[in-house]
C-alpha cells in the first residue's frame, strides 16, 4: 500500500525541512487543495508551498498516521507542531506555538507517487493560533 510508505517518507521530509524530498513524493499534475492555502497545481507550486511552510515555522514537526487506502486513494491524519516565527499564508509572524491536526485524502499514480491531495482542517482554529 502506498499510503504507509508515503506517511513515513512525508513525515521525514517535513521533519528535515526538505522541500525537494517532499516534491520527490509527487508527480504531475500535482493537484493540492486546502482551505488555508487554496488550490495549487504543479510541482513548482508544491515546492513553493513547502518552502513557505518551513519559512513560517522554523521548528515545524510533523506526525503522519496512515488511516487506510482503497485503490489509488488513501487517507492520512497529519499533526503539525511548530512556532509561527515567519510569515505564512499572509499571516505575519506571531511567535506563538501552533498545533494543527488535519485529514488529507491522497491520490496516487500507478508508480505510487502522489498526484493529488485534498486537506480537511479547522481553519478557524488555525487562524486563531496564527493571530
């Protein structure tokens, strides 16, 4: 199952703040959609999003738990913890700790690379923590 390998490799990439390792898990068309960042398309947009995330939270840590997979679609529970010490998603640095949990539905190609991800999170909680 791709989702288990993806969860381990994605957590490592985030925890080492390596946008290239994140991008290596993906393939075009690389569709990403989150209420926080809006829809994004392509590997270049993915790389830019990861770089912005790492710049906004210099001590960001991720815990990613695979929830299951059916066919080419899987789900993960993601927990991010970090200090909002850089600009992110239009929010000026607050210096506050952030703890965020979200569920992502991930679609894979035949080679096991991600081609799409849709994120579900409590945007109100995120905004409250960033302001």
